[in-house]
C-alpha cells in the first residue's frame, strides 16, 4: 500500500468515526428528550449511552492512529 493510500484510508476512518460519534450523540439527546415524555424507556437511553461510549472510544483510537 502506498503512503497516500494509507493516509487516505486513515483520513476516511477518522471521518467515519467522527460522524458515528456525532450521530450517536444526536440519538442519545433525542432519546433523553423522549424519556422525559415517556416515549422511550430508560433501557433505550442506556443502550444509546453505551453506543456513544463505544463511538467515542473508536474515535479516540482512530485519532491516535492518525
């Protein structure tokens, strides 16, 4: 693999990881608002909190590799 391909792949991975974390954050905020109105339960909020944590860990890992 050439250096430019590798950089491009890492840049793509970083973009994907950032977008995943951003989307997980949006989903969690939305679910928290729905929790207050009783639309979703605390289990769903907990699932999305775990999703956000995983996405943030992945973003940190990809950032370190960058």
